[in-house]
C-alpha cells in the first residue's frame, strides 16, 4: 500500500485539499448528492443510448429498470469502471462493481434518494497486451494463463477489436484449465454466450459483466458509444481551446503532492491535449505546436480541431485526465469506486473538474479481498501465519514453522552447541593473543567456520523435518499459491471466473455482504 493510499483510508485530513470530500463522512455524501442533482445534464439522451446498448445485450430486467431511473433529475449514481479484460479480468474488477452496488444500497437507505450503480467499460483504451489474457487457478491452485493472440495494431481501441475463431480456442483452454465443479457447465455456457466470433472484445466483456451483475441492478455502459459524444462536445472543444492547460494543472497538482510527501500518479507531457484523435481504427495522442495540433502524422490548425470537436465529437476520445470529467458530465456521479492507482490520479484532478464546471465526486476505495478456501484459512489460523508473509516466493515461513515444530531436545542441543562454541572459542582467542596478537584473526575465522557448519547442520535438520512432514508443506504451498500467485496479490492476478467456478452464486452473495463497507483494510474471506 502506498503512503497516499494508506493516508487516504486512515488519515484523510492529510489529503483533504486534493479531494472533494471524505467518503467516510455522511455529510460529504449529502453534499455530493446535492451537487450531482443540481448539475444540468442531458439525462434523456444518456438513458436512451444505454437502453439501446442494453437491448443489444439482452440485459436483465433489473438493469433495464435501473437505467430508466437515470431520467429522473433526483437520481444519482455510484460509478466504477475497468478495461475490458478477457473473461472479466482479475478479481479486483468484480470487487469494484460489487462495492459500487453496495454503496448504492447505502445511499438509498441513508439519504432516501434514487441511486444507480454504473460500470463504465473503458473500451476506447488501446492496451491490448493488458486485456488479451487472464490467469486462472487449476486443480492444484497453480496459475494457468489463458490468452488471445497478440498481433493487434498498438493504437487500436479495444472496442474496435473483433473476436474471431481464436476466442473458441481460448474458451476451450479455459475449460481445460479450470477444475471441473458443479458450476463449470453454467459458467462456460454464460461465457460462450458473451465471447463469440464477430463481436468486439469490449461488447463481450460488457455482456458478461451485465449477465453476472445486471440482476443486482448494475448498469453497464460501453463508453465509446457515439450516441453520447454530442453531450460532451463542448467539453472537448473547451479542452482544445485551453490547449495544454489540463496537462499543466495535473503537473502542478503532482508537484503539490510531491511536496506533501506523496507521489504523482500521472505525469503528462507539457503542451499536450487530454484528448486522443480517432483516426480510422487508431487512437492517436494530440500534441500542440504553436497554433497547430499534431494528431499522429497529421497536422491541423487548433481552431479547426476545436470546431471539429463541436461538430464531430465522435472523432475524439478523452485520456486519463479527462475521462473522469467526461464520465461525470454524462452521469450524476456522487462517488467513484476505484483502486489505489485511481485514488492517486484523482488527487490531480480537482482543479481540472473546476475548470470544466463539472462537480468532482467522492472517491471510495474498492473492497480489497483475498479469497481462500477452508484449508487455506485453517493453515493461517492454526499456525498463526500472517497472510502477507506468504508473498515471498520462498519457504522461509515453512522453515520457521518446521523449526518451531522440532523436538525440544534437538533445538536445545543445537542452541547449546552454538553457545558452547562461542564461549570456548572466545576463551581460546583470549589465550592466543597472549602468545601472539596476530592469531586473533585466525581464531575468529575458525569460529565463523564452526558457526557456519552448525547452521548448515541445523538447515539439514529442517530439511529432514520437511521430508518427514509433507502434510504441513502441502498446506503451506496450497495457501501460498492461492494468496500470492507468482508473488503478486491474488486480486490483481487471478481472473474472477476461477472463484465463480469454485463457489458459484455463493461468491456474489458473500461479496454483497462482506467485507464491511465502513471498516477499511484487507480482508480474507472464505465463501
């Protein structure tokens, strides 16, 4: 956890100047609700576009009802989002969506206003390498990668990557990797309905998330839809007219964060726009040279780009500095649910929101969870092993456990031998210096060799204990493989389909109840 994330969660006052309210404060929610309700928006246009998307995806009734609520000027939204990762992406994607759903329930209950949870699919992002693969756990809790082929133009948005027959091979690979359970057939059938040749990567992702969480009222929005771009045309034009100002604001906020002892998450190049130009199937950055915009290899007067932003807004796409502002210009957002990186870059956006006249929402950390089966939890609790100690990809924790489990006589004998060697060699060293002071170094070298030999003997004893107690070793390896595959936190690596395959609908039921929203920290859950 970075210092910024830790202070945000546990000591918000240190960071208060960089945000628009503390999500742990009920009064901040009341203020955010008022700001969102007062802000003028083209609610009917947005609701109409989402309804069309939902019809294409055959959305469940609960999602349709929730989307219609957006027309009501009193309705507010809790928004989250993610790139369109293969088969849904890592566990944290699911955690973000469920956190948003739970916060909406709280808003309705505590503030008595209509509220909707929205999942913004980042389908204009163009990092194919990041989304084309996923990792699942096999029957032995081993990490198994599943991926689509790599060759895609580097600047092509994921929403414009159409799946072909290789998706069928990936589905077959996924099914082979997952241990067969009573939930496997239903899971694979749902994924096959979403991920099929001829649909875009982002549309498949959207349908999968919607089928899973739409029944809980989640509204899924494919953000590249040209139908909502006219709603933010003036915002795009303002970014062009203020060429470089958004980047400069982010740079200045990053400097203020650094002076306060934190880090800048985003470091834009000076003189760039917070927009990409959509050039055919390419998403090209825009830099400014005097009164000229350079979009890929093309050059165009800034005045012409500003005019085009008003008349053809679908030709543009916001970058990370402007995306949240666009999102909250479209939706009545009271809170965004994000991970650590998003918490950090929101700290650089406050003045940018103000410059565009869009209310900055609260930012709530998503739930952070490790899912362990009963055997994994039993290992941690029985042996009092801290979860984080499993991150090191070695057997130091196991060695400590085995050493502690050695017969007392063995441990006592080794300690006694080590102490005796230290005492005897100290006496020998003292006596030798009376004969020749230069012999002290030789005596110390001898002591070091003897200590090393005793340590090697102790290690051999531990190795013998390992061979003798394979059960403990298997338990350790099992827990370690689940919690930190490859040394990385589970929620950032393992695709959530692994856990749906293992636990079925009970997983969602558990995550909708735990961990507690008002108790920050990392939680270990056994569905």
